[in-house]
C-alpha cells in the first residue's frame, strides 16, 4: 500500500483485534485500517446525505428513485 507513513499507537488488545481481522480479510494491518477509515467516512457521508434529503422532505423511496435516475444519467453520459 503506497502512502504517507504515520505512527498510531494501540493498546495490546486493540492491536491483536486489528491483526486478527486483517488476517481474516487477507490484508496487512495498515491496509485493513485504511479500509476501515474509508468505510467509516462513506457511512458518515451517507448519513449526512440521508439527513439532508429527509429534512428536505424526500422519503427514502424518493431518494432511492432520485439516486437511480442520477446513476442512469451518469452512465448514459459516459
């Protein structure tokens, strides 16, 4: 994994959990931790988008239809 080297400290129990889960996914610890950060960021952005749509009065069904239309539009443009 290419990237900037940083240092993060974990307690022994957390480090063992991280190592075990990385092994289960067939990844090294750094790659697994980076994937966790990206997934968490995506979850947070989705939550904000959902809250914004809800506040604007869009139902989940309407938001899903709008998302599908936007995806179809983007695919057609490409």
